[in-house]
């Protein structure tokens, strides 16, 4: 366990994404937690009393030495389909997050004596081949223009499958022990001493893609439930059964006798967002077995997931559940006041075109429900559109590339993350202190499922869960049996790059 990180967690609010480690049976349980801040020094302390490894604001410093790369150009191939600003901005605008990103890059350039250069390419869920093709053509040609990659969470792992990435742990300056590289990811994705990609404070979308459940406070209060959802969270009674109890009878027809977008629903959500209920229930799909090899998790194949699928499937037989393959429709349903709940990433609170909030009514925010009261803590699913970072396997100066990654992540931890988490999420967009507390719970529960990260390399089996749920919940046992036969060979293919 990383003692320094655990200590920092209890001494500061600004934390990096927390680890929810997986047991061998596939349940998500407590584990080592990465923090985002060292304790702030008391204002009365003299600078000589401050620990040498923290800055004047109390944030942990990195361990990079003084470096001078002679104003070298460092190119990053980045994914142009990112959801929220992340890689660079053209100039300062007065908007908090925008300016924090700009200042991060300026500090890295000045500190390392480099010039950060960015080349965009399509790399989202519909364009992985475009991004991977561009990257691998650069490698195979021997040009190796791009030292760094930053792209969609499932695109960068595809590059690793083609031998396109460096082992970050073999570079001098990438420091896996630092809190800006969350244990929740590095512990799961380090296999046989190799780690090919990472995320954390370096990616703004890691925070923006925490999959939460938002609710319409006015709608909630008008139904006189007699308790608050925040009380349910605090009392450990916010469980799958309580969620189902609330949602199943919430539907109200607008009078035209058909189920359509003018009705009122208990929950809405883009199809893929319903995957979150697996992680909410403490289930992940792929774990490392006793020999350190990737394997299907027992819980994912077994009774726990079958029970989860059955209960959610029964719920989906009610008109109160709305879902579609078009995320905009589901968000419009919630934003127009026609759904009590929505399951989605936290970025839906922000109108990035105006810098204001996209929600014009008072909203509440809660984590996804636990499977039952015995589950140790709330778990946060990550929506797919967060970004992974990596170093080109053909990079002629991997130490330079690693120094840039480390400096960017370190600077983001001190500047960009507080701008998003404390100033924006918990202050500007939070209606009250209860919402602010819920953001802390979400962030403390972030988990990364290797099965989701490598999903496109393992036959894209993850959607089988939601499809079975939407079909009424029957047949998961046969689905699990088919997965258990087809996936092990694919996992061997993934393991081959780590051997």
C-alpha cells in the first residue's frame, strides 16, 4: 500500500481518482486510495517549516529534476472528439477551467524548455481505426513525429495491442507512485511489470465522465416521499431495491395514451450509461487471477450479476424506464423536466458553449445505488469518453516524453483539477452543500474495469449486459456461458503484449 497517499487522503479534500481494487472473485472492494493533495500549511507557519515535498499551497510536488530540453518540439497526436476541453486551449479567456489548462501547458513549456505541439485526429468510439492507423503509419514509416498520444479510453489500448506503446514503467521520469496517476487504474492495468497507458489528473474528462445519477429536486419534492435521497446515501439505504422501488411506479402519461417524450419517466439514459449499474453493484468483468493473468470475474459470470440483470430487467418492463441509442434525446428528456432521474456523466451540468450550467432547475446528485446494504462503499462507473495517455513505442527520446507527461499531470493536479472539482463542480454548479458532498463520494469511488478498457480487443462483450436488461432480464446465464467460452482466448491475446 502507498502509505503517503493514504495519509494525504485524510488530510485533504482535493483527491485524485480513488482506487476500488478488485478481489479475485470480481467484486469491487476497498483498497489503496490515491489522493490529490498534501496538507495545506498553516498560514502562520514559516516557509522553513513547510515539508520540502509540498508547494506553498500545500500540494505535493513531483520528483522531476531540473531539466532543459533546449526548446525541443514535442508532438502529441490527440483525439479531436474529446467531450470537454483538455489537451490545449488557444488563449486565456477568463473562464476558470480554460485558463487552468492554458497555464498548465505554459508552465510545462517553461519548466522543461520544450514547445508543446498538437496534431488532431478522429479517435472516438466510431473512429478508433482512424486514430490507430495514423499513429501506426507514423511508427512503421520510421518518422515517429508523435512522441505522445492522448485519446479515447478504448482507442489507446488498441494501440498497445499493435505494439505501438512504450512501457511507462521503464522510463525514468514517469512516477507511478505519485497521486496524479490513480491507483484505481495503475493497479488494474499494470501486468507483468508493464503499464502502457495512464490517466488521472492529466485528463479533465476523467472527472467529467464520472457516471452519476442526477435528479430533479422540484419533481422529487412534489411527490412527498418523506425522506431525501441524500439521507438514503448517508444511512446506507441507497440500494438497488430502493432505486427500483422509487422508479418503477413513477411513470405518468401525458394523456395521449402512448409512451412518448411528452410523458414523465422515473429514469432516462443513453443505452451505454446503463452499463454503470454493473460497477455500481460492485461488479467488474475482468480481474487478475492468482498468477497475475487476466481472467473473467466470478461475480460477472455468476449469481450476483444474474440477480442484478433480473431485477433491472423486471424494472425495464415498466414504462417508467426510458432509454435510447441517442444520448441527446435522453438528456433533453431530463433537462425539460420529463424524467426524475438521469444516469450520465457529470459533464452534463456544464454548457461548454456558454460556460454556464446546462441545467436550469435545482438538481440533486447521488452516486449509483449499492447492490445491497452489505456492499462496503459506493462505486463510480467511468463513462467511456475519458482519455488515456501514452508514449509512442518508436519515440527516439522516451525520457523527454515521460518528463512531459509527468510535468503535465503534476501541474494539472495543482491547477486544473482544483479548477474543475472545487471551483466548478462543487461551487459554481452545486446547488447546495449536499451536492458538494456527493461529488466527493463519486470521486472516492472511481473504478476502472479492464474489461471496459480493452473491450474492443475482447469482442465487445460488455453491451451484452445492457441488452439483456432491456430485453426483460431473462437469459443472462446463457449469455455468461457464451462469454466464458469465447473470451479466454481473447484475454490470451491481450496478455501476449505483456509477456
